[in-house]
């Protein structure tokens, strides 16, 4: 069984110990969290998620939302984080939440 996790979950030191024996891996959801993608931030997340010693996929969103302040979410920027996550021996690829949006072209950034 794979579970969904959030960045806030992997910040907890005990996260891996709580789940490791009972799951095959987890999908680290990085969209709709309020976190903005940047390469330095992705590196920090990679270190956090790797310390738990569990297989993971990067859960990315292909869709965008318009926020109350008029800005959009920029979920698609997280596809680029896959390059950073490849540095982890626990990384098992991406999991795409399409949100009724064409997304195959976004995988070009993952290659």
C-alpha cells in the first residue's frame, strides 16, 4: 500500500519509523500546500524525505488554481523538482494529479 504524505509530515523526525514497516511507499504531495517551488527548497525537501528511508514518489499537480488574491498556484513548477529528487536512492518517480488538464508534455521537464 502507498500513502499520501505532505511536506509537513516529513518534517517530523518520527515519520518514517511510524510507517516504514506497514507501507510500500508514500507519495509526497507538493501541490496545494502553499509551498513554492525553488531548487534550493527542493533540495531541502529531498534531504527531509530521504532521511525516513522509505520509497517515495513526487506527487505533482498539472492543474493550476486561481487564488482569492488573483494569483495562480504555479503547481506545474514542481515537475522540475523531480531532477533534485533523483538524487535520493528512495525516489521512485512522479505521480501526476492531472485535474482534468493535459499533462504529458510536462513530463519533458522530468527527463
